[in-house]
């Protein structure tokens, strides 16, 4: 039953497969609580992983983490395998897993910068109105024009303070900015910080390549996002997932229809993405879902009710697994009818009646056939998973994280010079220097050099919001981050300071630092251009 170019889902009157060449046409897994959606997600994720496709999925209840450990013999698993004719091929095995956590507790931290998130998603995250969103957009524009990096929440707070202090000047150039509007944005920022957003924004930012890894034996790594605590901040969860999809869409090149997806993305509790989303955000979601297929990425929405997904998105989902729905209310009855109408009918049974009669672990399955046409819907017993049903233990999670290929890349926070330090220095305040104050105060006083900023400028890796890095620039950015955290940064800082003082004198203050910075930047620029 197991085949190289297919993911085996289960058996109806015949084996049911999801074809890998059509897996990037997206999909939908729906059903009421307790009907088997999580096990179906686990089967799909492990099937993709075994086929060499990296997977990203959210672990809402904590039990999906068991995919990292081999399953254990149980009577009901053996019975299901025998029932569907899978007993001879059924083996227990684990998936190669990377655990992630926005809060850095149950997995490696996932971070992004304020700039990469952008004003639209941030506005939704902070529940800003149109006027307040305009203020935030102006803040981003000013930061871009001045080269002030917006990396973490203190950077955004610093630029908002700048807007409030210079409201008249800013209003004359960009439109009306009032202290009241800035204050409202700052309150939204405080709310976001209380929800744990301060842990999400910063560096090192997530590199997309790290959720698209494969193992030496060719299996796709399964990135499992610990989302049980994140669900208490549903807006942060939904905005993060949309940001991640947007990053994939912007960074990956067009590949058309590959032999198998480059990545499969499972969107659990999908209704959180669409609930109360403003129209511009819905338009963005629809655009990403529609176009990301050509980047070789498959998006699979997992939710209780097909009505949770807008029609414009629902029409893009070609591969479908429908577990049982209960028709207790008029809305439930409408959901059953909607679900039934989206399937290609099977004359052997009534689709609408079957949806309410399915047993736990049974589902209606329709996937795309070789020519892209949906197959006739079939009542299917889902195959038993090869990995563990249920969560990993704390000790098992710690062991997996300790041997993770990304542990050294993300577990330590980096804080380089950005808007907070620059604006603090300009104001002559007591802004803390980057890297936890280890620079000896030179950067805050204007007499030192931020090597990360200089190298970023030379190599072109200090990108503005919305700009994409080339493959070379992405490598250069990683080198820049590494160099910045080593002794070389302090050595060059001292060289720049000495050069500046030689020219402007020890009392030259900020002028000496600026001259030294310019000369060192020129020297490094000449070196890189010469190569």
C-alpha cells in the first residue's frame, strides 16, 4: 500500500492516497471535537516527512508532539491495521522533529523583527483603528528613511516617542499625527507586550531555511510549534502564522508544480485566522493562499467547521478529509450541507447523511486525481499512525531539543544597535547599549562603532521592510550576526575610535566617532568591492 509518490491515508473499498505532485494544491481537514482530526493530521505529516517533504504544524493541545517518538503496540491500532489490510506493512517509527515555541519554553524561540512583521500585521495584532494604523505606517516610513532598524519592541516604542516629541514637524510632512493617536498605539503596544509579544520580536530572526530542512537519510523535518499557551493569545497566534506564510511567499522562488511540495504547512484552529479579520488582511490571506502554490508550498487548514473558512479560500482547497459533524443546531445543519456540497458525489451513499454517521477514525476523503480533478468521495477508515498517539514527556522533549540542529542558532538573544540606541544617543539620554551593555558605553556616546550595522550596510543586509535578500546576502547576514558577537567587534570599534580621535582630537566627542565610523566603513567597503 505504501508508495513512493503518494501519501497513504487509509482504505475505503480501495486504498486512498494523496498524490505528492498535487499536494501543493492545498487541503482541508474538518470535523467535530474527538472525531480523529489530530490523528489524521499526524498521519499526513508523517507521510509527507517520510516522502522527504518538510512540514510545519502547530501543536494546539500538546498531543501532536508524540510524532517525535515511535508508536507503541496497542490492540486498537493492530485491529485497525488488520481491518484495512495494512497489517503486514504497519511499522512503528518516529519523525525527525524540531520543537519551536514563540515564548521559548517548550521549544526553540521563534523571533522576527518589527520591520519584517510590517505595519499591517502589527496593526491587527494591536487592534488599531484606521487612524492609529496610519500613525504606525508613518513610524515605519520615518524609520526606513533614516535607516533606523526596528528590531524589537523597545525600538518601536522609541520611534513612537520620537513621533510624539516631533508631532508638528512630522505632521507637516506626512499628515496629521497627534499625541493622542501615538498614545493609543503605545497602549496597544503595551497590550501586546502583556500577551508575550516582547519575546517574539527580536533577533536572531527565524530563517525560513530552518523550517525547510531534510535529514541525511532524505526525510523531511517536522517543525512542531508548541501552541497550547499561545492559544491564550489567539491574535498573536493567527498573526504569526500569517506572517510566516507571507515570508514563505516573498522569499521562495517560483517552481510551478514540483514532483512533491517543498514544504507543507498545517494551519490548526484555522478559524482564528479569519475571525474578525479586516478586509485588507483577508485579501492578503486569499492572495497568499492562491499564489503560494506556485512556490511549491501546500497549505492545509484544520478546523472543526468548514464554515470557518471563507468561500474564496475554500475554493482553493483541493484535497479534503471530512470527519464527522454533529447537526444539533441550524448552523450545524448548514455546515453539514456546505461540507456535503463541496464533495464530488458518490452514488453509493448520501454524502450529507454520511457526515453525521461517521465513526471515530472514519472520514470522507476526496483528493485530486492525476489530471487535477477531485476524486469521487469515499467513506474511508484512516490508517493508524506509526508514531506515538499522545504527547512526549518533558525529558523526551528536552533530549530532542538538546540535539536539535538549530539550538545554537536561536537559543541566545542578540541585541544590536537599532532605533532605540540611535534615538537614545541623539537625545543624550541613558539608553542602554546593545548586547546587554557590554560595549562600555561607546555606542551610546557616539564614540564607538556598531560592527553589525557597518557590515550590514556594506553587504546590503540591513534591508528595509519588504525588501528581499539574495542567497548571498542571507549568508552575509548570518556572518554579520556571528562577527558582531565576537571580540572582533570590539577590536574594530577601538580602531574606529582611535582613527576618529586622531583626526578630531580626544575631545572630538560625537564628531570623532562619526569620522572613525566613516573611515572604517570606507575601508571595509573597499575590501569587499576589491574581492
